C-alpha cells in the first residue's frame, strides 16, 4: 500500500514508508433539544469535520520503489515538510493511497505531529489532521444611503444633504420655528 501526503500550496509530496495505523474518526452532533421526541431524527444530526490519525515511519533507507531524497536527507525532508505545512497558504494537504478504504481525503489541516527519533531507523510520527470546511461567500446588496427614511432621494452629490422639513419630525420643526435649536440649551 502506497500512501502519500501532498501539500495544496506547492504540490510537494511525502511518501510514507510504513503506515502503522490509519484511523478515520467521523463525528456527529445532535442538538440538545430536538423538535421531535424519541429517536434522533436525521435532519437534526450535524456532521462535524472529519479527524484522521495516521501513525507512520520515515526511514533513512526507503523502499526501492520510492523516489526522492535518500538517507538522512529524506528524514530531514519529512520533518521540514510537516513543520512548514501549517504556515503555507493554504495550509491544507491531501492524502492519497492505493487502499480503497482511504482513496483520497482532501482539505486536511495538521493539528499535531509529534515525532520520535530512532537513531538506527529514522522517525516515527503520530499525525492528527482535521478536515477543513470552506464556506462560500455571497455578495449582498448594500442599501442605498442616498435615500431618506421616508423613501425620498437626497440631493447631495455624495448621498447626503442638509436636513429639510421632510426629514425631521413635527416636534423638531416646531422647535426650529420657535428658535430653539440643539445649541440653545434645550
């Protein structure tokens, strides 16, 4: 079984020598107060992001069919690959495998990647990744600010003009007629 991690930012890839464990943890939540009582209804179950745990080894002597770096340069490349990925734009990678259970997983973000060194054989890594979700952005029309609250068009070139009798209340009009303005102490 060949399993590869491929970064989306630069298409760099890391082929894993030995995959010790591969666990996909789907997660679902239900609201505390569902509309119906009894069994959990499907439309009340919300899928959470997928979590993947991969335990693998990177060795200084890769299998013969693997191309790329050799020796300890390969181990250093694997460490750099895992350390740099969260700082790239986008910080996502995909997992490709010959195993039909895995096939391909996209938009994976590294949560943790603790490494253990073995002087004789390379490094063991326990990688935890979460699948990122991306939402679409819709543009919403902004309100026309050159229209008064009464629906009339303002005269100013930038959408504003001085208040006239149509824009103010009858009480403020009465105060203006009497000569009582905001600055007069009333």
